C-alpha cells in the first residue's frame, strides 16, 4: 500500500516512521510511505502556504495553490488512492472504517494547520474528511499518524502474526482479553491457573469469556453490535450472574 502525507512539518514524521512494525514493513516493501513538504509545491520566493481569511477574523487559512499542485501530482502518482483531509468535522475514525481502508490501494493524507484549508481544496480534491475524535488538534499530523498506524495493521504482512490483529480490541466487536507474561506470581498476584495448564481449548474458552467480561464492564454498548454465538450469550449470562453475586 502506498501512503502519501502532505504536511508543512515533514520532520514531525521522522521518528514515528523510523520505528517498529511500520518501519520494518516499509523496509520490506509492504508499505510505501512518502512524506511531502507542502512548501516544495509553492511558487513564491518565501514558500508561503497560508494567508489571512476572507471576511476577517482570527487565524490563517492554508492557501489553495500549493495544495492543488501537491494533490494533482500525487493523485497521478498514487492512482486509486483515497484522498483524505484530516478534519475535526470529518467522519469518525472507527475500526469498521479502518478495516475498509485496509483493503484500499492507497491513501493521500492532507494535514491541515491553523484554521484549516481553503474550502475549494475540499470541494475539488478530497474524497473523504476524517476526524479521529470530537476534539480539536493543532494540526492534522497527529491524526495522520493514527490513520497510518491503524490502517497499516490491516495490511497483510505488516504485523508478523496476523492472529494478533484478529484478537485486538474492536476487531470482532469485543475488547481484547487480559494478557499475562512471566513470572507466574508477582507481588502476591498469580496468573490465572488455566493459562499455565497447556489445555488450548480451555485457554481459548477463558479468553473468550474474559473478552466478553471486559466488554461488558468497560464498553457494554459494544455488545449490541458484536457477533455473538449461543455459547457467548451463555457466557455473558454466567458473567452477569457472577457479577450480581459480587464474584
Ligand atoms: N477551525 C477548524 C475547525 O474548527 O473545524 C479546526 C482547525 S485545527 C486547529 C487545524 C487542523 O488540525 C485541521 O485542519 C485538521 O487537519 C487537524 N485536526 C484538528 N482536529 C482534528 C481531529 N479531531 N481529527 C482530525 N484532524 C484534526
């Protein structure tokens, strides 16, 4: 998958894209992530990317000319890519959407700053506005990184063990089960016995039960949309019963 990022702060991405699974996926050629300095698409001597808003008022607005130049070029280089404007006014970024983007051929991510980008950029060149949450960031760079990280996890070959993605929170509509590692006992707290048993069926059942329990306790509203088997519904009843008895 090719991902292009358009920003006035390209160095923002230096460290995050040089670490961990994303970096390794880029080295192996599974991901091709290119960060573009918007100033390189300006034509004036001072490489200006923003201007005062028509109508007056506080803040600056990102000028259309360099954004049009950048996006027209990148759409040609990354055909089929979805052009995304990071924006607090966009569609909320959730796991179902992450999975859908994971199947697309590429993304071009536009990072806004100041009061945002000239509206004509959105009208003419943006396929979708995406928000990572109902709050306002200073710039789109942090949000772009969230999109890169989450979509990259869906691309085959990025995460070494695909089953670890499938058991992540939200993937199947539930939160993940708790995890433990050595030592088996630490400061008087023991790892659940079943995890040491070597009984894979019992471990799988415990994990499913704990995923249901975490979801019921922390995000009960997710259960309404989750795909639950008859066995899951029975487990949920048991968990509710145990909770009512204060277990
Ligand atoms: N005036 C804009 C508004 O209220 O809709 C906010 C502009 S914000 C200070 C600057 C830039 O940060 C935006 O253009 C956008 O790219 C990015 N941004 C801010 N909050 C965001 C969010 N929740 N999700 C995605 N991008 C966001």
